[in-house]
C-alpha cells in the first residue's frame, strides 16, 4: 500500500479532463461514475457513485474518494479527502480520475469518452 502516484495539483497530466470537470455540467459526476466502474467489481458502483455526488455534493465526493482509495490500496487520510473535496473539488476528481486511468487503463491521458467504450 502506498500513497497517490498522482499529486493533487497534477491536473496538467490530463488537462482535458480537468477542463471537463470545471466546465461540463455533471462532468465530475461522470468522472466518478467511470472511476467506480473501473475500480469496483459491484455492477451498481457507477450508479451509487453518481447518486452520492448528485445527492450529497461534496459529502458524496468525499465518500466516493474514500471508497476509491480502499479499492486502489491508497493510503491517505480522511482529513485530506475532506479538505480537497471542500476546497478544490475539480483537482480532487481529476486526481482520482488520472490515478484510476493510470492503474486500470495504463494511460493517465485517457479521455472519458475513450474510457467508457470498453
């Protein structure tokens, strides 16, 4: 078990997805659903992740991040999860997305429309 390979401000590693999270309505929701689909064996995980973020906002993002860390064996603190999701949510969701793409797809520059094709 280790920490994040992608740092919180490494958004430039996939700038398209960072802009997606900032500018596309429900962009963060889509990113978290894709993360859940690729990292969780439960077939309902993407729906649960999307509903958590839609219904609970930052709290849902924090819960999704906490669950994702467990799935990917990433050591970090819940306090960091809370701070990142409350103050820089677009950076947090982009970090999560890039980490999942790096571990599950082997390419941290994978775009969301490429990730959902599989």
